């Protein structure tokens, strides 16, 4: 009978240790989830900023192409004309 009580005490001790470890892991998991959410938010912000900077770079290249003259300027003007015609078609289709 004493042997069973000793085993039960040991089992209870192990169970309590397991419960404590589980609680610690749950807290750590929650902390890591919050950290992940922060990283994802920062990543989304950086991605938006990158898209904005790419747009600015394209605009700067376009402006530089118009200023440089020569063949690059002609290509840029042709591209601009094409884009403007496409915008006009889109506006026309929206008005229909």
C-alpha cells in the first residue's frame, strides 16, 4: 500500500511539473504570436513604402527621359502617349 502512495505522489509531482511547463509554453507561445504580428505589421509597412519608392523612381526615370532628349526622349514620349490613350479608353468605357 505504501508503494502505491509513493508512486501516486511521484505521479502527482510529475503531473504538476507538466502542468507548469504547459503554462509556461502557452505564455511563450502567446508572446511569440504577438511578436510575429508586430513583424508582419512592420513588413506590410515596408512593402507599402517600397511600392511608393518604386513609383517615385519610375516617375524620376520618366522625367529624366523627357529631359535628356534624343532617342530616349522619343521613346518616353511614345510610352506616355500610349498610356494616355489607354487612360482615355478606360475613362470612355467607364462613361458607357
